[in-house]
C-alpha cells in the first residue's frame, strides 16, 4: 500500500503511459484517423454480398420509391389553378392535402396515416411530459458526467470535444418560411370551414354534417382519442375506397340523383297545379265580391243621379201621414188642489198650545 501511494505521489510511469494511450485512442476516434488493423477476408465479403444481395436491393429500391413519393408530395405544395366560388385564390395546402388524400403516392400517404395514428396512441398511452422531463435530466447527467470524467482522466472534457465551434441559430429565411407556412395552413382551415358552411360543395357539406351527427351520439360511449382515430381513418380511407370503386359509386350516385330529380319534379308539378287552382278560386271569389260591392255602390248613388236603382220602395220604412200635435201634460181629475198657506210674517208666533 505504501509503494502504491509513493508511486502515485512520485508519478508512476505505468499510470502516465495508460493515460497517454487512452488520450491517443480518444484523439484517433474523434479525429477520424483510426484505421483498420485487420482487414476482412475477401471470402467473407463475398459471402455477405451473396446473402444480403436481394434483400439489400429490395430495401434500396423501396427506399428510393419512398423518397421519390415524398418528393412528389412536397412538390405538390402550390396554389391550385381553380378558385373558390367567390373567385378567391386558394392556398397551396389545398393541393397538398388533395394529393395526400388521393393516395396517388401510396407510400407517402401510408406514412402520414401511420404517423397520425402513432401520435394519437402516444398521446393516449404514453406520459410524454414525464418522459420528456426524464430524458432531459438523464441527458444532462450524461453530459455532465462525461465532462467531469474527461477532465479528471484526460485533462480535457468529452463534452468540450463534442461542442460545436459555433452554436446553431435559425436563419431568418427559414423562420420566414415557417411563419408563411403556418399562415397558409391557418388560412386553409378558415377557407375550408367557410366553404363547407356555405355549401359550396353540397356532398362535402353533407358528409361533414353526417359525421358531426354521428359523433354527437358516439361521444357518449367513445372517448375523444377514439373519435380522433375514427376520424383519421375515415378521412384517409374514404377517398381510397372511392378511387378504387369509382365507377360503381358514380353509377349509384347518378341513379340516386335521377330518383331524387323525378320525385322533385313530381312535387314541383303538384305544387304548381294546386297553386294555380287556388289562384283561380281566389280570383273567382274576388270577382264575385267586387261585383256585389259595385252593385251596392251604384244603387246608393242612383237616387241622386236620377238613374234607376235596384232598390224597391218596400225596402224603406213607410213615412207618417198625420200632422204632428203638441202634447200637453194631462192632470188627473181625482187630484184636488189644496190652498197654499201664505208665508209667515215677522212677529207672528205660533201658539204653543192649540186653540
């Protein structure tokens, strides 16, 4: 123990050599100067190429197709040639989502669907916030430990070696592009909501109304994440089902439209017929009442103008033939007049006792 302590105190050459070897190895790894010391035999390479040939080629081909479809989907972000019913130009997200939901690029559409479904399940079953906090303190703990250990062993921290020469910043062009995309995305939602509300496309508005009606009752038994999953599946696979069976669906829609048009025409003709009959009856009654009113007015005015009236003399009451006589009040003979006593004079006094 004393020899080990003395060796550490005096600078043991074995420990110094170990440190130098570790530092050299670290520098070779970080600087990329480490080379192979034992080349792989050519026979082993040939065997690996034979085993991994078809699989590697298929994977490479699928990766190339996926990259091309994602590029096509990204290039579809341009303003469409058509406009809204008001003549207002639409956003480039109209073309983007139309391309995405049409499944013209099946790999890109499938990746988008799986990403949304994974996001819904992660929000439902994963505690993302706690995991984020845990990942934060673990990452910081690893970097701090690596920095302390590097300074203790190599006199140079590992985090210091991995630190970039210049910290990354967001360019103004990138920020302007992101803000512009967010603005276009918000306008896409606002315009589509108004187009659906004012029934620019009757079938789209009817589909949204039916979905809202069904969701109103499903929300009582299905959680919100389940509704989100159902809505995502319907939005992605309804266009795919339509494009796959377009002829059959279009024929059924045309047949239903013809039936609706026939029923509408019958109802329209029936309403028109009833309206004409009601109008004729109303005109007839109005004519009769107008003729009666005119005859009454002419009969009342005919006496003054000397015209012959339709009124008969018997329609008026008979005039009195005797002269009017003055009527006097009749006094009954049985009533006798009594003398009126003269008014009392001053000084006359009534006797207290009758004589």
